[in-house]
C-alpha cells in the first residue's frame, strides 16, 4: 500500500491510496493516514482509484478519517473507487456518511464551502 498526499490549488488536499486496503495494507499506512487526516480541518479528497480491494479494517480507517474531519470542521469525499470497492463501501453504508464521487470536478464542488 502506498499513500501520496498532495495540496491542490492551495485549498484542497488529495490523498491517493494505491494498493489493497486489507489488514496488511491498512497497517502500512494507518499512522500516516490518521495523522494526515486528523490534525487540521481540510477539504479532503481520498482518491481510491488505485485500490482494487477494501476490507472492513480499510472501511474503518476511512470512516475514522471522515469523523475526524467532521469534528474539526473539515470535509471529506471518496474519489473514483473501482466498482467492487464502491460496492463494498455502499454495502457498508459509507456512502451515507461520506460522499463517493467519480471525478475531481464534482469532488471540488462538494468540498467547496457553501456561500
């Protein structure tokens, strides 16, 4: 599992995950991901396009990040999951807590604060 954090347009943060979010993959990024998603409020997109599989521990990691952002006044979306990953997330009810989106433009619009 690999994790890349990027600042985009000085307002948004994108975390790109690449690899399986199973027990082993989640353990590889757990501390780094928790720190990156919980220290300050962000307009955060988590790019899941490189994640071929997600287990319950990966779902928990994403939900913890979403709760941390909500608690700090930030916003988080999930971006571009593969169909099987989207299905797992929707079956787990994640889409009722965190928007699951297909493209960056929609993600940016959702993350933008209401005026």
